[in-house]
C-alpha cells in the first residue's frame, strides 16, 4: 500500500548541516518527496504537533529544541512508507538506536545525559509513528496545494 508520512528534520540536523545526507538516505531507499518546506516552529505550533507529550516531564526540553531554529518538513510517499521510514530513523534514544539508522549513525546521547542537563534529546528527525499520526501530521503541516504528484522511476519499478 502506498502511504504518506511526515518527516521533520529538526533544528539540530540543520545546525549540524547534515540535512542533505539524511534526505539522500530517504531518496536512496526509493521514497518520494511529495511536500517540502522550511518552518520555524513557535511554542503554540509545538504544542499542537506534540499534543500527546505536552504534560510529560521532558516536554519543556523538547519544546526548547524544536523551537531553537528552523526545521525542514517533508511529506514522504512510498510503499508502506510509515513503517519503513521509522525503521530507517531508529530508536528515539540515540544511545539505543542501532548503527545503520539515521539516529544511530549521526547521534549517540542517552536520556540519562539529556535529563541530567535538563535538555531535550537531540535526535535529529521526527517521523510519524503510525497511520493515524501520519494522516493527522501531514494535514497539520501541509495544505493540499503544497503537495505534489509526479512520477519517479520507483513508481514504475514497484508496479511492473
Ligand atoms: P516520541 O514521540 O516518544 O518519540 P519519536 O520521536 O521517536 O516518535 O517522543 C517525541 C520526542 O520527545 C522524541 O523524539 C525526543 C523527545 N523525548 C525526550 O526528550 N525524552 C523522552 O524521554 C522521550 C520519550 C522523548
């Protein structure tokens, strides 16, 4: 099934100038960018995007991190893209994310360390967790007119 999922390259990815490397990994896997823009998230929008986390102890650090600079938001399309992208992204805690995943290859910090310093965990990327979140998040971040439909070689290779 062709699915759409929301990716955010978080401010730490932009500040480290590794967005190109991360986007390449998604493209190399045959996933298609169908929406893309740069946004500087404010506190209000952070609370909308992270509504399920607002009451959690780590939210303050998470909000500080997601609002500390611009993000690149992408809507990505592909065969069962939600699960595939989550697999490529890796575990939430960089210390636990496996080598070969985006978080595992480009970050290493633990929850313990981040908590000790009262900071949000810099794990570079957000990807929708499941079908329900993907639907909600793609429509929160993108208007219909910002989404694009076009063919890639993968469209042919995944059907013929
Ligand atoms: P979550 O949605 O659980 O993880 P993921 O981004 O892998 O879907 O959490 C959202 C973000 O909140 C996560 O990317 C990093 C931050 N976070 C913390 O800083 N501390 C924590 O203990 C957790 C669970 C998350």
